[in-house]
């Protein structure tokens, strides 16, 4: 299935050599297309099946980042591990996934995207079985490292594949489907994990991947077009080594910082220094090496760089707010885990609806940047409204706020992804998808770490402020004698009850402060919109018998730089 998707606007300059349907050099191989080039349009049924397989891979990878959370206490007993040790089941997967995301673009070009996708799916499925069969903590951590290694490529490859198989005018809808998987995964993970653990066994948290992995692998094998491998490429071992040092040390610092009292711990200071050194060496190497791990030219696209920075900020807001909502609802409002999960679900529904609407409006009717501005402003306002939440907040008000918040998130993520790839050359898609996923994951890790640190610190500070005003002397407060005796701070029982009340009030204030901080984090993405270029307009479908716009025009037929499906 060689060739590229023909567009009404002709072929973009510089696209020759990637196999154009209107001219240019033919594909470099009888069975494939040039790496990064857009593939031949598929039949609608074949495209839908391939989309389903790609989204299955995305959901499997995203779900495994969070699905094991609720099963950790059960694993702890089965594997004879301490609470500190069992967290490595999550940490090992997250750290290795982050490290192995960076070279996905090079691996896809070197071995072919289809070959890498199939290899990753098979490896991920087999390692899931190995995780379910683990008998010791050491085995579990080792198998999770293997699982994270294979799983790191799934989301970037799925995104790049969907960008290739959909024509330019349908990319917004394709990215809406992809965004749904990214947004639903973290929401479904704990709920599905709790169900499997309660009704079956914690090992089914991993075994559940097997049937879906087999179906996705078979679908990719039969329906995914093949791209040509480039065996002449050489791997940048130095660049990968220093980047792995940076990402691994940074993720380890964020993961263990809270428990080790951050920079009061020698371990955290060492990992911070190693992370800073690794990032510095990687930047120097990338701008001085002849063929670095990540192509330098990818950063020449202003829209992509701005969208990557926005992905970092919005990923941080999304995951940090999710990490705050669960303990607020369970710890302060007293909701059981199942009901708390149901309250969080409407936010995902609002996101899905908004992504569908944004994919229809963006590009053809409304400037994508305006949609993102609308979503960011709404997101900031809903986060600011959460600063007034109390444990007595009715569930209807919570659900309404979360639905609106999810709706606004959908208006940010879908246009942002479309704009990021709208002007990017096709050969950079795999690298760009990997960088976007790395930015989102890094932003999420930083957001969770910072909000957790601020929550603990603010709780202690507010607790101290309130406690400083508690005295054993009577105040001008109408209380019965029994209540005075019950809350007498000079008695052990009274002091304990007062401490619980003060801690509760301090936590309410600390959560409000975190939500206020997150509401301010929408300002940097809003400023980034000012440096984005408007992507080409999407033209309506050309009716049969009518002439297509002349070559050298944008998809809307406006004279200017031609935009091919490869862009």
C-alpha cells in the first residue's frame, strides 16, 4: 500500500520522494512507503478496524499506569512486601515508560512502524501475563520494567498511525478519538482495577490485557499498512544514555520526594543533580551531534513547540486535579471509593462530547486557537470555583462542575493536537508523537508531585495557625458545659478531638489553595496561543463533477503554501 493521500490542494513543496499520487519519486520498496510518509487511503471499514486496534493499544498502555493502584494492598500481602516496597510496582513501570518513549521515533524509522507496533504489542501482552504470574516482589518489579519497555511505544505509534490513515480534513476527528482514549484511561483505571480485584483476584489486573492484546495484534497484522525500514540508520547511544539518566533520575526524584522529605534527603539531592546534569548534557549533545536521537529540525516548527509546551501544562493540570479529587471526596466528604469513582466519571463524558464538537468546528468554521482559548479560560474558572468547595458540597454541584471542567478540557486537547501536527513535515510524526506523550507524562508527574507537596505543606502550616489560637480558656461561643468538657484541650480526649477537627479544617484550606494554584496554571498556555500560527483551513468535501482547487493552494482553496496530507 504505497503512495500518499492525495489532497485537493496538490502536493506540498518538498514532498517529492515520499511517494505522491500526483507525481514525485516512487516509494523505496515494493511493499512499503517511505518512513513518515502518509499511506494510501484505506477503505472505511479497514480504517475503522485499524483505528479500533490502535485505540485498544492506547487504552491498554494508559490503563496499566493506574489500574494497579487499588490492587497494591492485596499485592503487598501476596508478595510479602512493605508499603514502601510495593510502590515500586507503579514506579518501575512509570519510570521505564518515560525513558523508552524518547527513542520511539528512531525505532519506528529504523525497523518500520508496523514491525515496531507488532513487536511492542506482543511484548506488552506477554509481559502482562508474566506480571500476573509473579510470585515475589523482585519478579513483579522486573516484569513491570519489561512491560513498561514494550508499552512505551504504543501510544506514540497509535497517534502517528491515525494521523497517517486519515486525510487532512478528518484529522481533527481522528485526534478526538485518540484524545478520548488518553482521557478515559486514567479515569477508568482505578475503577476497573477495583472491580477486577473485588470480583476475581488482583492478578486479573494484568491478565485482562491478554484477550485485548491478542485481538489488537491480529488486527494490526492484517490491516496496518507497512512502512519501509531504514537499516542504515545508526542509534545515538550517547544521546539516549544521557536522556535516560535525566528522565530516570527526574522521575525517581518526583516519585520518592514526598516520602523522603524532598531536599532534606541525600537521595533526593543526588537524583536532582543527576537529572540536571543529564538534561544539560542531552541539550549540548543534541545541538552539536551530527545525527542526534531527536532531530533538531523538529523544533523549527513553531506550532509544534508551542503545542508541546501546552501539553506539558495541561497534562499537569489534568492529572494533578484528578489526584486531588479522589482524596477530597473520600477523605473529607466521606464517599466510598465506588461512589467517588462514579462522581469522577462525568468529567470524562464531558471531555468526549467536547472533543467531538471541537473536531467538527475546528479548522473549517472556527480558528483552533479560539477553541483552545475558550477551553483554557473555562478550565481556569472551574478550577477557581473549586476553591469554595467544602465537604458538605452536594453531589449535584460537584457533578455539574466536573462536567463543565471536562467539557473545557476537550476544547483544549483536541485542537492542540491538531495544531501541533498541522504544519509539521510527515517524516517527523513518530518523533513528534513520542515527544508529545513524553511532555504530557512529565507534566503529569510534576503536577502530581507539586500539588501533593503543597497539600502536605499547607495542611501543616494551616494546622499550626489554627492550633495557635486554641486555648483552655472559655471564649464567647455559645457551647454547653458538656461540649466544653468534651473539647477541653487540657485532657487527652479533648486534645485528640480538637486535633482531628483542626486537621480537617486545615485540609479543606490546603485543597482550596491547590485548586487556586492550578487555576493560575492556565495562564502560560493562554500566552503560548499568541505565538501559534493559524493552521490551514479545512475545505469541505468536493462534490462529484466539480473541479478541485488548483495546485499550490491550501485545503480551503486560498492561494498560498500548499498543504498535503503528509503535513
